[in-house]
């Protein structure tokens, strides 16, 4: 078996036809055969992914149109081809519409002709999967870049954002929310708009100090700034809306967005209360009084209770730090210059920066860190 060949599933209830497909196509593709729609669905569910699926139309129990429609649910990226001598127009339309057929070919179909269409089907599959991978890499890279930007610009805010993501992820999992990944990212980037604000203002707000009316208006604009940054990234439009509406009680009209906003608002209020050293018991009472949904409040309380532990502070060399640890004390140069503030989460970018500092101006070691 040549593992470099694209995998193609051929489905037909006639053994002789399957043998012919294997014989004529086996040199160009890795052919897997099934004599019924049921067996073919089992193969799709249990075997490595197929680039293309070829099915006869007229089969007992489950015809080709029905099979390919169900195959699309299990393997949406596979290109689907239908071979048939069945001339009913309605059956052909059903196959194309319900199964999203890539090619509709009439029997008998010469092996050379089928091979040409299969090459195109495999190319289509490769295009779909490569574009999805590219988009995923771009998406992850953009999120990581914004997170690192927040960590560098306002370290204390980034640490809270990381904790907020953990709370939201826990609740979304506990309550079995769809689109949970969107809510996690919304939590992580809920305060990314703070990078557009004066650092001193952000630090005053997060320290609980009094600020002027104008300063409050400036700070309250950060969700709008975050929306502009996030909405420019493909597939994060709904995340951007959740972040923008974190201070807006009016429903968006989209259940997925409204669910995310409701969760984010409750998690943000709990975070603020705990940040002011309000007890968890009292924080839960306040959240309940503010009419946050009881299941969300209960799940947030459970997470806060479980997350109360964690490793103790320790002192380590730069060479021994681990991504995700939190600085317990400021990092300074030998001359006393502040390099990185306490409360910063050590991301790969920050660790690389510390190594550069160490090789340049120097860094006072050991570092005081807190594993999470």
C-alpha cells in the first residue's frame, strides 16, 4: 500500500464492479471498497479520512443519494461523486442537492474518464483542507499576537484575562455550550482594547483607585476598541460582538452572542469582586442579587473554589522558567531599571525577551515566580 496516494472510497453492491474499480484505479489512488451504504458509513467513521467518495446510485436498502447525504455529515471535506445509469431526474436532483455532489457521472463510465474526475475531486479536497488549515493557523497566530501584545503592554490585565478565560472555559464546558471556543477567546480578549488606553489609567482602574468622569468614559471605551481589533480577523466576528457588548445589557438577538455576553458579564463581575478581596461566598450572593443566571453562578463558584489551590512561589533562573508561570516580583536590570512587572504571565515572547535582556543589559536573578 502506497501511503502517499489519496484515499478513495468506492461503494457499489456489485462485487465485479468493485473489483474493476480496484484494478483500474489502484495504481493512482488508495482504493477502499464497500458493498453497501451501511458498510461505507462504518468505514468513514472508523478509518482515516477519505479524499473522495464514489458511490453507485441504485443500491438496496440505501441508495447512492441517501448514502452520500449521510456521508457528508461524517466527512464534509470529502469530494463526493455519484455513478448511475438511473435516469430519473428527481433522483439526480436529490443527490446533488442533499449530498452536495462534486460530480454526477453516468454509467458506464470509462476508467480513464473516472480517473480524471477523481484527480479533480482529490484536488478539491486538498484545496478545502489546506485552506482550513491556513485559516486555523492564521487565526491562532492572530490571537496569540494580541495576547502577547496585551501581556507586554498591560501585564496585570493580561494575567486577569488569562484567569477569566479559565473561568469561562470551565463554565462553557460544564453547561455544555456550543461555540465554547468563541466564548474562551472572548474572555481572553475582553480587555485587549486596553492597549489603546494610557497605561496609568488602566492601572488606576484595576487598582480600584478613584478616577474622574472623563477618565471613566475613556476607560469604558475599551470594548469598542477591542471590537475594532478583533472584528478584522476572519471567523471572529461573533467573538468581537460578545466583547463589544460586555457592558451592554440589551440583547443582540443572536442566541449564540447573547449566551456568550451573559457568561462573560457574570465572569467579569466575579473577577472584579474577587480582585477587591470580596469573599467567594459574598461574591456569589452579589452575583445572585444582580440576577445572573443561577447555573452560570453555580459553575463560576465551583471553578473559583477548585482553582483556589496552585503551586507556591519559588525562585528560578531564567533558563528554568516555564510558559504560563506568573512573576511574583518585578524583574529588574542590575542597575535597577524595571524590565517586566510583577503579575506578568510568562509567554514564549516574554521568555525570549528575558533571554535577550540577560545577554544585553543583564537581569537580576533568580526570578520570583508562581506556577499556575
